[in-house]
């Protein structure tokens, strides 16, 4: 397990347009390389920006993403192209009118293979 010291920036191309998504390090729960070719990320995004994350990754399996960040242990840069092979999304409580309602949240587990 590695922790990141900076936000993770995901970049993908759709119909010739480059789209970026930056996820602050506070939302990144785990970054794990089981091999040099396999990367697993666990994210938990709370608040109104969760919809941006859902829209960015929804139906994104088999797409190519460039991932850029630094791990906190060795301050090693990660900047490679990966193919999203599997995604698990679990949406948390929704916004409601109750006083003690929890904020909207999405949990994601993203499996990537290095391109």
C-alpha cells in the first residue's frame, strides 16, 4: 500500500478532446501496485464533486487513462498510461432534508493495467 503526497490527475481523450480530473490526496485511500503492470486505486469522494468523479469514470472500462501523482514514501513520480480494466462504484447516502443526514459520497475501486 502506498500513500500519495499530491493529488492524482487522470487524463483521458474523448473524441479528440483531452479531459482532466484531479482528485485531491485527501480523497485517495489507497494506491497499490501488485506488480509493476497492475495498479489499484481506492478513492472516497465526499460532497458535490462526487458527480464529476462518477461522470469521469462511468462506463470507462477498457479506456486509456494517463495517471500522474507522487507517492509519499519515496516521493517517486507516477506518470504512465493505464487501461482501466475494472471499476467498482458504491454511492453513499444522498442529500436529503433531514438535519443529521450524511453528505453525498462515492467509493471507487479502480483496477488498471499499464499500457
